[in-house]
C-alpha cells in the first residue's frame, strides 16, 4: 500500500484444477480488506485450464492483457517516494 508503483496481475483459467479461479479471487479479496489496493491489483480470467495459452482465443487475450498491464505500469522514470 505504501508503494504507488506496485502493480499485480493475476491470471487464472476457469477450468484450472491446480490453482482454481475462485481461490484466486478469494485470495485477492482477503488480502485487501480496505480496498486500497484495488487500483493496483488486477485479475483476469480465461476460458482455459491451467495452461492459458493452449486455446488460441485465450492466447490472444492473454497477450493483450499483458501488453495493457505493461503500459499501465510504465512510470516514465519517476521514482517512488516513501
């Protein structure tokens, strides 16, 4: 919460048996009771299982989600001040 440049992107497949979709959502909700981190934590769900990139549609969505995340996190060399 003190680092304004911290950003987290969590990906999860709807049919993932190892790291379930609902467990990811629950973890985010439990880790941020105040709601202050909602601007820096993003959750993206896909129609695949554990290996997100096997379905071509999910691969394209994953690729775009990663690009958007990277562009969002660019700070233009502005240092964090604590």
